[in-house]
């Protein structure tokens, strides 16, 4: 399974914001510079994270973004399910576009479905809080703060 850039960027934004000091505001430009990724892409990601209720945006001078919920309440499996377009590991997962001649007799689909469910079950065990336990180390990398 490969995550889209959209999901990858969503996770990075949430980790970045989670690693900040309590309620400290960040900007999309800051995040873009830290990860060397497109500000335009991040703007879309942050907008969607806001619609999901995960980040809060403060407009105007001195504004920015921050987490709206506690990092322990941001489940990774749930986030991945919301940010991925589909989970069609192979053609036959999409019944509308399936042209595989083996589909009626194939047993591979069941195994791949089991693997997908196991993958998501592992992600369900983690939250953003699990990825910021080393907040000082992350801050040293992203915010140029001493350890």
C-alpha cells in the first residue's frame, strides 16, 4: 500500500503542529519551508484538515494555524481513511472498472483485502501523539531549537 502525497502532507502538517509549544501558531509558509514542499499543496491540505475539525485557522495579522484537538485524539487510521482517494489495491477492488478475466475465480482478492484490513488495523492503534513523543528532537530539526 502506498499513501498519496496528500495523506503524507496531512500527516506532516499534524506532526509539525503537534510538536509546537502549547497553542503556538504556525504558518503554511513555515511548514512549507521546513519540509521543502509546495505551499499551494499545503494550503489545500490545511483547508481540508480544518474542515475535518483537526486544525484551527486564525486569520489576519499575527494569525496562523494550530491543532484544534489533542494529538492523542487524532487517530492515524481514521485520518488515512479520510485522506486517501480509494483503497483499490488491484483492479478487481473497483467493481465498476474491473475487467480482469480471473475475477470470478480469483482468490488473490481475498488475501489482498485481508492485508489491507491488517494495514489499517495497525494504523488504528496510533495517534499523532505517538509520533511526537520525541518533541524536543523534532523541534530541533523543524524549528531550529536546541535539544
